[in-house]
């Protein structure tokens, strides 16, 4: 049958469909030289040098907040060290919290940072740290990655540290000559993770957090800048002068026009009135700003998306909408900060605490809650729990005494056994 169709000059059905689709594609300019999308390519933003990063942090409020907010949030509520008393006081003596916060900021800003732990263990800075002979942790020095050079690497392939840095060369910007320090006396904090080829170009470091959000940061700032320019030109005066072209061509005509316009503006400013010749005209045109706020909001939202910060925190804006107060966004934010605490902050604190003199072999760092519910929220939670318990009791899944024991902690009841027992149905039947 198929051979007969071919003999009659009629192609099979699948070939007809394919031919029609090809013709339609050519007519619409898709997948050919006229297709604009075929020329689109993903091109990475130029690499930001440390001078530009410093300028953004110093002069751009949004850029600085994007760097500071997540790192300050991780240490906003503090932490507790369980295992031995006095550890938190020892951390305060060496200003551990400010140093760690600063190091985390520089890691996000510059793509990496280094904490040099100045430890009195009887050895030199370029020698491995003797943790069994630590007498004192004197201070913590923080350097951004542009002040650090990888001086020597582990070259033994059988070593698990193969390819990693053994010695760092520190070049302080302020006060002091370059010096070499062993990696066991340092805590390296990486920036944003990048592919290995990019990391090799970065001398082993990651990227700045501002690198991948730079385009959106520029767009958001430009949107506010141009919106302010539109606001300045929201009302534009139009002064009609008869024979303007001929006057400008005459000698001194330009000065005459400027003087005339200045006189009109001056009379408007002083008398709140415009006096013109009968043949002249003076109109004030108002420019519409419709749609500008929506564009600013969309660009701001795009910046929040790439910066991974809620809009109400980055811009201080209350999220609108029906039954929407932004609580879900804040809960997601606190969950992210909690994950960052475990992934980035906890290893740094554990390392510092582990080398403190007389530090316990086993300890645990507990971060305090980032969010504390209000009294109203606590009451609403208790109400929901009470309704749930009532449902379970009515259906026979729980006994009232079990519910009393369950809620004892909520109401700070020390000894549940001393609470009077609630009579149940079996006791009522037996007594009857």
C-alpha cells in the first residue's frame, strides 16, 4: 500500500506532517538564520576585581546589605557551648564572634577569607600546630583572599591532603610584613562554589557572592535612578515664542531667548504667576508614571531571588496580598539561615573551640532559636493543640490522664503524679 502511495506521488502521512512543520518553521523564522533566539548565548559577567568589590561594599547600600545580612543573622541570637563552663568566656577574650563574622563577610565579598589563629604552642607560624602543647590562643587575624597566596601545596599523591595548601603566604594590607603560616594554624573559608577550571583561575578560591548577582544589582539601582529622573521631569514647561528660529539666527539672539525664559521662570517662582506676551504661549505638560512602580518591583524581586534574601528583609517592604503577611517567606529564610549555621559557621566554631586550652574532648555547640513566637502566637498554638487533644479524647485514642502528662511541660508542672486524677467512665460505672 505504501509503495502504491509513493508511485502516485503522495508521500506517507508522517512525511506530510514533517514537511508542513518544516514549511511553517521556515515561514515563522524559527531554527534558521532569521531566528533571533539562535544567536543567544550564555556569557558570564566579567570578573569583578577586588577594587570594584570594595567600591560596591563601601558605596552601594544594597550590595553591602546582601553581604552583611546573612552572616550577621547567623550569629544574631548567639550560641551556647555544652560540655564545659568557661568556653564562652574564653571565646570573648579573643573576640571570636566579631572575627568569625568578619571572616564570613569577606568570604562572601571577595570569594574567600582566612582566619590565622595565633597560638602559643612553642612552635613557629610556619610549623604545624602542636595541639597537645597549646598554652594560649592569643588572637584571631582575619584576611581576605586577596591578601593570601597559596605558598606551598601537599605534593604526595598518597596523602589525603594531596593538592591542598600546606603553607599560606600572608601579605597584610595594613601594618606588617608578609609572613608564612602553616595551614593547621588557619581556617580557610571558601566563597561561592565554582567549577574546578574557574577555581584554578581563582588560585584555588571560589567566587564573590556579588559576581553572580552583579547584573541584577545594577538593574535594580538603575531602575531607582531613572525613576528619580522621571520624577524630576514629571512636569515639563513648554514656552512658545513666535519667530524663535529667526531670533536665534540673529546676533545675540540666543542670549535674548535665555533672558526671556529666565524672566518667565523668575516671575513664576516669585509671584506664582506667568506673565507672557499675547503672541506667546506657556504650557505645563505632566508626564505619566504609570507602570514605573511595577517595573521597579519586578527588578527588586529578581534581585531578591538571586541574592536569596526575602524582599521584606532586603528592602524592608511588607509583602501584600490576601491573607499574606510574609510569614512563610520568613520561615523559609530562618530555615536557610539554620542550614548555613550548620554548613559554614559550625565547623569554624568547632575548630576554634577544639584548640582552646583545657577544651573538653566532647562538646556541642547549640545555636539559639532565630525566631521566638509572640504571646499571641503561643496562645494560638496552645488552642490548636487543645482542640487536637479534645478530638483524640472524644474518639478514644487518648485518655485524659495521658493528655495531662503531655501538656505538663507546656505549663511547667514539675510532678505530674501529684496532680489529682481525673475520674473516668469505668470508675463511675463501678461506683454506681
